[in-house]
């Protein structure tokens, strides 16, 4: 993955395409090492939370 994939993930997040953002950034996260790994994980967790809120999944 490249900086282009990161930009795509951020663009998806900003367009509220949280599921797509998760898929894009998860690939980066899985390939990364610290400290980037924790950074990507944080963004992923926010995207997943937004996805669940969007779907009124309060337990998600």
C-alpha cells in the first residue's frame, strides 16, 4: 500500500463512506509497523464507530 491508499481512505472517511474506509485502511494497518500501525488502528476504530452510529447499532 502507498500514501495513495491512505489518501483514498481519508477521502472515503470524509465522504462518510465508512465501510469502504475501513476496507481501505485495514489493508494498510495489516501491513504496517509501529507507530503507524496504532495510528491506522485509531482511524479504523473511528470509522467503524461512525458506521455503527449511522446504522443505529448502539451496541456495535
